[in-house]
């Protein structure tokens, strides 16, 4: 008589099948409904010329979109959804006292699935990138009464492996354990959030569950107050009175330094000077004197006139001394908020110009540091 043994030398014995059917029934009776959005891979990058972002001929969940940062930003998900049963342990979100200070736990969950049911339904094991919708967590009583639909709860799989409790006495595994985190509105999941429509055709899931609009409103309010507190970079010297002075030599070869208008070669001038310093150039005439701006000097200027040339970058302030236009200062004080500033900083950050390289390709003049400092191959 042969010895009794639950291990059948690598074969799925009848004992294994018996255990597997009982476990599957346990998920059917006690599991919760899970809607699975299957990750298919990344979208095709047909216009990419970067070798670190290859254009794959076949779409696969094993492809890596960006080999430099090792990430898949533009993900493609199956338009069909799959329904399964999963089991996990609910827990309250308590404060984590194991660290210095108070930290709220992130809401990470661990859920198990039946392997054979998963293979029959999805066609493969669940993997990192798959998105799960937990139907029993759908919120039908939202705080915002204007929400046209119930608030859904999406989780994304971060890791997957065999569950330790899923091994039966036959030593074969039956359960697949996944680690899931709450899904946030980001670029990776636009294929899901911007496709599912809630209520009306113009209302997507992303517009309901995303905090993007709230964060943007908060950021706009903070920026608006910051512009009031610190409207421009540098130092504001417009409220300071500057004593008019003229430094030069009179007709009798005597030095002239006066506090008001002085007569030099029968010409009365008022020569206010500007404060010198770091980022004090505001492009304004001192002491509130009149100022004209344009792209060319006037034909008949008067001695002491100030003129701001807007075709210079940065804009440059000139003063007419009776013989020539002398440079006074450059306009260096600009809005700290990014925008179309008329300074070197603004033109560099917001440069929209293009150029044609030696290969005839049109490229942008503005480059990120990762591209500017990119190592070039030796030819």
C-alpha cells in the first residue's frame, strides 16, 4: 500500500481541486463586489524622437514609457470592465503614534482574490497599475448636494504577490494578495476618469472626485495676496525723494554740485540721479517726473526728458542731457508671478520661439535643464 501524501509531485490533485472549489465558494458567498479596470500598457508615442521614450510596435503592460524616469505616465486601460469578488479587512483610520508627532494612516488596504477565478475573468493575474472600484464604498450621500451621481471609490494596485494564508495542505496557492492605495486624479488615470460620464455628458468622474479645482482656487487666492504683499521682485525706491544734483564742470572750469536747477552753458537742467543697487530698476523717472515710453526716441526732446525704450530687453530708461540720451537704468523689477514679463527672466521662462535645426526639424528654443544638460553621444 502506497503511503498517504497530500503532495502529488507537481500535479493538481483531486485534493487541490476540492480545496480550490471550496475557497471559490467562500469568495462567492462572503466576498465584496469589485470592478476591475485592466491595465493594457502605455499609449503609442509616434512623435517621440527621444531614445529614452521608445515607440513600441506592440502594446503590452510590460512596456515602459519613460526609460529615464522608469514610469508610465500615459496609461491605456481596457474599455471593458471585469467584475470579481474580493475579501479584505476593514479598519478605522487612526492616528499613527509610532512616529514623532501625529500622522494619519494613508488608507492603504490589502485585498485577496481567488487565483483561478481571477485567471478565468481577467485573463491574467492582477498587477501594479490595475484600478479597482470598490462598489460597497460608493457614497450616495455626498456633502455637496449638487453632485449629480454617487461618489465612487477607486483604488490602484501598488504591489501583488501570493497570499501566505492562501496555501492549502497540498502546498499549492489559491489566493492572490494585492496592496491597493486610494486613486488620485493624475495623468496616469485620465483614460479612466475622463471617460466615465456621470449624470450629464459634460460631467466626468474626474470633475466630481478630483480636488484639482479646489487646490487651484486656493493657489490663486494665495498668489493674489502675495502679489499685494510683494508685487514685484527687488526693492521699491519710487517713494524716495532724490535730491537733484549735477556733477560736471562749468565754463570757468569749476566743479558744479547743486541742489536744484543749475545753469550750465546757458542751459538750465535738473539732473536727478537714480538709486543704485540690486534689483532697484523700476523704469520710472525719479521724483514722479513725467515719462514717455516707446520704441524710438522723440525728434525734439527737451533737456532733462526721460524716455523708456520698450524695444530693449529688459526695457531701458534714458535721460536727455542736452546732447545725447544717457542710460539711467534697466527695468529689472518684474512681477514674481510667472507670466509675460518684459524682463530677461520673463522672456526666458515664457519663451515660445522656435528654430529650425540642421536636420530641418522645428524645435522650441525653450529647453528644460534635463534636456540642456543631456549627455550627447560621441560620433
